[in-house]
C-alpha cells in the first residue's frame, strides 16, 4: 500500500484526489489544504516555496511515499525547488493541458484559465511556446474563482456572473476548447460548460495527473493495490471549506479529520 500526500492552497486539489482514488482506490491518502495562506495565485514564488517545504515535511512525517502537488500555481513556483531539496521524494505536478487542447481544436483557438502565477511560470510559457505557432492561445485569470470554490459557492447568480466575466474574452476570441489551469476550477465546470455552450470542450487535466501518479509509483517500485483505503484531511486554517468540497467528491467514504 502506498501513502500518497496531496497538497493545494485550498480544497481545489480535491479535483485531483477524486481522480486519484479512481485509479488508486486502495491507498492511504493525506490531503493538506493550505487555506490559511490561500490564494497562492498572487504570492511570490519564494513564499510558495516556503509553504511547499513546510507541507512536504508535514506529509513526509505522515509517511508519504509520493507527493502530488495538486496545484498549478505551486507546481509552477515550487516543484523544481522541492525536487532539488528532496531528491529521494517523487513529486508529481500539474501539467497545463495545452497539448490535448491544441490537438483537438477545430477553430484553432484555445482558451486557458489559470491563476496569474501559473500564467507567468516558465513551465506554462515553455508549453505554450510549443503550440502557439499552430493555434491561437487566449489566456485569462479566473478572477474570483478560487474564492468562490473556497466559499462553497459552486453555482448561483454571483458565481454565474463571476464566471461569465472571465469566460467572455475566451469565447469572444472564438475558443472552442478551454483548459482549466487551476485545480479549483473543475468545481465550477458545470457553470463553465453551461455558459460556454455545447460546442466548447472543457479540459480538466486531473485524470492525466492521476495516470502520471500511477506511472511514477510503478517506476519507483512502490507497491499499490493492497489496501486498505484511508484518507485524512488536514488544513492550515478553518477546515469547513475542505469538509464541504470533500463531501461532494467522496460521499460515503470514511474520513478522519485531524488538522
Ligand atoms: N488550486 C490552485 C491552482 O491550481 C491555486 C489557486 C490559488 O490559490 O490561487 O493553481
């Protein structure tokens, strides 16, 4: 059985957790929400690296065999530093799903919704550079999206108006594919899809990250699949938001909350 540590600035990484438990249903999970320091989007890389170090130590103390950085912003700001400082620990990060979007578009325009930190990161810029000769890539920060998800406002008039404002420039540019470049955003996917209409494909990279986690565990020879399943939730701040979203993604499962 593998012990899998997962972290995010808040409850967004649960969109990755829900995919992980589909492909790795018999492992021991520790999820850390750094919501006392959320959002990460506008923080400096140095700040996020410090938080990443603290959370890595916490998850290693819990026995983590692997750490999934279920946050695009933290992946952009801190994963290289963490890999250098903890060379024996396998880290899996978020990949901006620009490739599947670029391969699937019919209009030749793809939209990327992410935080400011992710859009400035060298990883994203490199990926974008590989495709921007062939497709037009329109970016926008999902302004206010993280706060809505943390507040549990996944639908309703305020959410619809907030989402509409950030989608507008992408749809106006003719994007037929929208990449969700922040792990909080999949919790707004029903609203995003409703507002975008049936001709727009919305891509959540979480299933690909879950598959990559399986691959890394196999590569490292870490035994999986023998169970029993368990999950513990941890939060640096008030755990209400985490519990609320967790109930949505994992209804019916046992959770021990010991933040
Ligand atoms: N869930 C995050 C991400 O994937 C972080 C959002 C934030 O804290 O700004 O980027």
